[in-house]
């Protein structure tokens, strides 16, 4: 069996969907399942068993001999949450419990890290273990992910294979429930339909013009393809970046969304909210050499092609992957 934590969430549910297309149905999905909107993400998925997050470690201790692989995708991902105790519980201690169980029972593990660990990018965006200790995340979410990454690379006892995957800016189907934390694409889509225009954050950094803040946007279908690749090519453990390796601007994103909707461009700039202004990343771009070096050679969706498929194939139909 394969376990996916966070299976009711955006990325976790897409991963279950991808594995279903590859013929895997012997899947255990783990989450808290308390949000009816999130639960729509897995209603059409095929899986063997559903386990509540709070019961999972005990369940794993009992059923470990049946588990072939664990994808630990579940996490608290709210970058505007500043109560570190929430992240201590869900992103650090819970992840340590899963790691220890995978080590004890010799179960391969892929877990979700984040590009939020890189902070302002003072040390670049290389998935090199030597810089992890130096990184300065900008918020408790990023800090929690980096704390766990640091703990992992210090461990002498490990699962037979492990990969901590640093997700960059992910967008795509199944993020309907994410509200403020959903991708800019879904917010742009809704704004265009409701008002005919898109509001983007004004730059508060003199090095960047309004709308020219740059991020590495990756379509969720590319992301889950890589996760499945790591399951099947599990020889070299370590931290891995997962973006496209190409930074694009928010202006590019907005223009692509207008084009996918066949609407005339109308873009307005607003101040970045004060609560996140000094925690805002103006540039991210994944160095993808490590993943490529282990044999992943598939091309990634361009921003334009990903947005077109997302808008026309999913948002426009209110459908799920």
C-alpha cells in the first residue's frame, strides 16, 4: 500500500488522482477530513482506506508491514499564521514522528518541504545541504519547514530512501478550498469574471517595478509527476527543489489569465497587505540541476500553457483532478 498524508488537500489529492491514472488504488489517505470543501477533492478518487491524521501514527505502528511507500504531503501551509506552536505540532513534531516510524519500519519516505525556506534568497535557491543551516525564512511556516529539513539532514538513522521536496509556487486544480492561500491564478480568474480586472500587489522594493516581482510557478500536474518519479527512482536521498527553473512575473501571470479567458487586459496595482509586506519574496527561481541529475528529464508546462489548461479545463468547469 501507498500512504498519502494531506490527501484531502490541494497537492495531496492531485497526487492520489495521478496515482489512480497510473493504476494505483491500494492507497491509504490521511487527513483530518473536517472540511467539507476540501473533502470534495477526493470524492471521485479510488483508495483503500481513510485514516484520520490524529490516528495515523498508531495505525502505522499496527499496519507498517503492509506499507510500501509514504508521501507526507500534509502540513499547515498558511504563510500569514504567526502562532509558531501550530507549526511546531503539525509541521515539525508530527513530521518527526512519521520519519521515525519510516526509519524503524524501513519504509521509503517523500515529504513536502518548501521554497519558503529560502527567505529572501540571500544564499540562492540551491538544494545544497550545506546552506540549509544558514537559511533565513521570512515567516513561521517557512521556519517550520527549514527546522525539519535541518533535523532530517542531521539524522544518522534514516528511512531506506527519503526525499524532502522544496515546492515552489504551485497552482492548479483542487485548490478551491484554500481561500487567501490559493494561487494568484485562481484569485485573478475570479476577479476577472467578477470585475473585469485583476489587482496585483504593488512593489515596495525599489529593485522591482509594480507587477514585475518574480516567482517560479509550477503546475501541480508537473509536481505530482515528479513525486511519482521519486517513488520509482529512489536511489539518491536528499533535499530536492521542485519548480520549473524559470522565474516569471506576476504581470505575465495576469496577462496569461486574461488570454485564457479571451478577455481584454485590465490590471490595477494595490498595496501589499501590511501583515505580509516585510515577509514578501520578490524573487524565487529553483535550481533544478539536482533533480535533472538523477534522471528526471520531462519538460515542464510553461506558465502560459499551465494557466490555459487550468482556466479552461478546470476553473471554467469547476472540475477536479
